[in-house]
């Protein structure tokens, strides 16, 4: 009997050790999700319509905030350029609205050092005050709290595009804002003594005609700027860098897949400097994809077609993430503004559409598993 008990004990220990090892392995394994071949790319989810007239161009730019503790509770930040900023959950339900003024473009960054406390920041270009507005993200109560210590007034002639950047070199956080006149200002964000955020202008660069969409590559230190009727420019994003810029080949109308305006831009990060740059080609209701690496080779274009949720046209802003969010978005999602939001034949106010990234991954790399856990943000 004692021998049998000893034997059972031994087996139990083996089982425990084995399952512990298996568990460990599961935890350290990277999430791998294969691309999905779809006959067309359609939206899975749409947000509730924004508060605006049905024919008003009011929704503009989305940004995805990943809730690290519970990715299924991640938030969509969406600008209403007539009124303020909305927060939505991943089902598209509106959770919050802040009456912040005419916020055109929005962006966000993780882990800003507020006198020893790490906070996540949302920023936006505010046409009401020709300024930069900053907010703390409160992901527990799903709200935005004003973060700018005073009105951060820009000198550009009517603020338009906006994005944020965290330097790998210095760890500093920056806001970029551009104006109708082609000027692009870079502002250093700094915590104030009373735990708010202030900004000082550190650099001005420019393009020739009206820009809007912008995105910064934190890891490689680049700023991409969309000149609406020209194409995409690439600058060094460091404040002390030269103002030289390079033009992305095939980001203009020499590429039959592109029709102006060039609008929103977002980066999908992959390891080793690889990944994708997404650009809204507003004039033909499509999205152009460029390689993130080297000379940003043009790769492909796609559109979001009619399905259970209506097709997308005239996209202004967009954002993309490769992180697993929930069952609907196990490999992240693309979120885009929709120029005309229909329910059947009925036109509603504008909204944002969300697409399962696996369907886009199939267009980009059908044979290849992308990396869905790679973290490019130092403050994340
Ligand atoms: Ca528009
Ligand atoms: Ca525009
Ligand atoms: Ca716009
Ligand atoms: Ca639509
Ligand atoms: Ca709809």
C-alpha cells in the first residue's frame, strides 16, 4: 500500500512539474495568428454615429488606446472636429465625450513621466483656440481629463494635422502640429510642478502646400507628413535634426492607385525595423500601404467594401494596431473614419469603422505569420 501511495505521489509530482512547464511555455510563446483570406475587406464593427448633422463632415481622426491590463477593454479615441473628442469601446459604443472644442486630429502615447507617475497622454489639434490640447487617459473610468496647464497656442495658420512622438534617444515626448500654410511645429512636452503638462516649441519645418495627416515612427525616429495634393514626405523626427525631407516614391498621383487628398497615416510595427505605413487615399476611397523599412516601397492598396456594415468612403484619419484585443480582433485592427455612414439606405451622421487586421495581413503577407506581440513603444 505504501509503495502504491509513493507511486501515486511520484506521478502527481511529475504531472505538476509537467503542467507548470507547459504553462510557462504557453506564457512565453508569442501569439501567432494567421492571415485570413477574405473575398473582400469589410468592417466588423462600427462606432455609434457622432453628434453632428447627417451631411456634416465632423468625425475626423481615431486613435486606439491599448488597455495593457485588459486588452478587451481597450478604447477608441475619436475626434469630432465640430465639438470635441469621444471615447468608444471595441464594440463601438460611445462611453464618453469631452466638449474640448474643434479637435481635428488626435494621437496618443504611453508612459509619460508625470513627476514619477507614468500616465498615458492623448493630444489633438484644436481649431477653436489654434492650439494643442492634451488629456490624460483614465482607462479605469473611461474618461479623458484635461492635461495642458495652459492653452498651448500654435503659430501655424490654422492648426490641421497632429501627431505625437517619443524619442528613443532622449525618452522625451513631443507633439507635432501642422497648419494650412505648410508649417509643421515640434513641441516638447514637459510635466509641470502641479502635475499638468506644458509644451515648448523646439523646431519648425515645412512642406510647400497644405499638409494634414502625420505619423511618427518612434523606433526609427522618422516623421511622415502627408501633403494633401502632393504625397508623403519623410523627415527625421529629432528636434535637432536637419529639416531635409525625402519624398516617398509612388505616394503621389503618378501611382494610379492614389487620388488626392493624401489624408490619415498610421504605422504597423514589426520587429527589426520592418512593418507597414498605411496612408488614406481619400479621392478614391482606398488605403495605400508602404513598407516601413528602407525606402518605403509601395506595396498595395485596398478598400473597405459594403457588407453588413456599409462601405467606407473619403477617409480622413485612421489608426492601426497589431496587438490582440478580443475575439473579434485577435490580431489587432484597422480603424478608419467613414465619410458617409449609412444604415441601409438611410444616411446617418459620420462614424468610425473597425476591420479585423488578419484580413489586411493576408493582402500584405499571405504566407507569413506576422508578429502580434512586438512592442515598439518604450513607454508601453
Ligand atoms: Ca472629411
Ligand atoms: Ca484634409
Ligand atoms: Ca481631416
Ligand atoms: Ca460608409
Ligand atoms: Ca453604418
